[in-house]
C-alpha cells in the first residue's frame, strides 16, 4: 500500500467511522424513546379505560345503595337480627 492509501484509511478509522457509529447510536436512542412514549400513551389509555369502567360500576353501586328498597331491606334485616 502506498502512503496515500494508508492516510485515507487512517482518516476513515479515526474520524468517519466514529461519527457514523455515534449517529447510529443516537438514532437508535431516539427510536427507543419514541417507542417508550408510545407505550406510555398506550398505558395511559388503558388506565383511562379502566378508570371509566370503575366509575361506571361505582355509579351502579351508588344507585343500588341509595335505592329505597335496598334501605328498607336493610332496616327489615336489622329488625330481624334484633329479635
């Protein structure tokens, strides 16, 4: 090999290759951060759906507990328990 070719190879290994490697690594980190953000949005949506379901169930339970028939049944049960 002549000196010109050796010089070009040194430049490639010393400067170009590290720049390409850092660029690839940075790109990978950005993609991973984007994937984590999407996952977090997905988890957030799941939590919102679960919260909506719990609220719906709570409304049903509140309706049952505040129903006059339920209260009357409880009072009758208490009276039967005293006897």
